[in-house]
C-alpha cells in the first residue's frame, strides 16, 4: 500500500504523456515517455524528479523476459555529470507488472561510464527488478523515477536513448519527453546534503 501511494502522482503524470552480443532487436521492442517536476520529498529539496513510463514487447525476438532497462542521459560531454550529488535514487525506484500479472519493484543504478551492454557512451540510469518469484515477462511496463540537480531539457523525442536487455539480445528505442540538461553547480554535494539535513528537523 505504501509503495502504491508513493507512486500514484508519478504514474498519473507519466500517463499523460554496438552491444556485447551482435544480436539486436528492432526499435519497436521498447518505447517510453518521461516527465520531470520539482521533487516533493523534503529529503531531496532542490532536486528535480524524473519519472518514466517504459513499455516493451519482445515476442517477435524470441519472447525472452526483460533483464533490465537503461536510459541514456545524453550527458557524455557534461564535465560535472559524474560528480557526487548530481544524481540520487528513489528507493524503490518504481513498480511494474511481471509475468502472470504479479507486482514488481524496481531499483535504479547510475553508471558514469555507461551500460556495457549498449553502444552509446556516457552516463546512464539502469532499472532492474528486485529478485524474487515475480519476474518481468516478454511484454510489460514499468513506472520508474530518479532525482537529479540537473534541470529538464526541452521536451522532445530522443532517438535510441532507451535500451533493454532480454536474454542475450539488446534493443534500443526512442524516448519521448525530457532528459537532464547539463548545468554545473559549484557545490552540488552541499546542496543535496543540506536538503536532507533540513528534512530531519521537519
């Protein structure tokens, strides 16, 4: 119940809207949309909250269940993107539906160097399901979020900025919406820490 309540606003907002293996699926295997708004969690005052709705369908490519999904943040040329404090995680990052309509929980992982399973360089945010009896199927969706001090980019369609891995196959797809825009602050760690300190006294 608590998880469902935490994600109600994020889900409603989003609803508006070369690889390790040589095998690659068509872009129509994955697609997604995303929005951004000021974080409402007092622990992340001053941050932006980025939330995405990601869907996939691998039935034409072997029908393997999803391993993980990755968002390319388009920050390869951003000198401060990997500095401490610019990205933080929601715990859990999101929810989804697994095989047989079971409920899934997802966690996020920021990778400064990029995801080795996909060809695009630069920082990425990866979303993996919590291990357990419920697993993602060949068709599914997830609602996932993370925090960043970077403001949102202009709304647009970002070609091949969304990736999934399923079995030994990878696929890239388009992401419609916003991504973080590089805007370096001289003291990102202090800004994030101060918001968390203030939250303790509320």
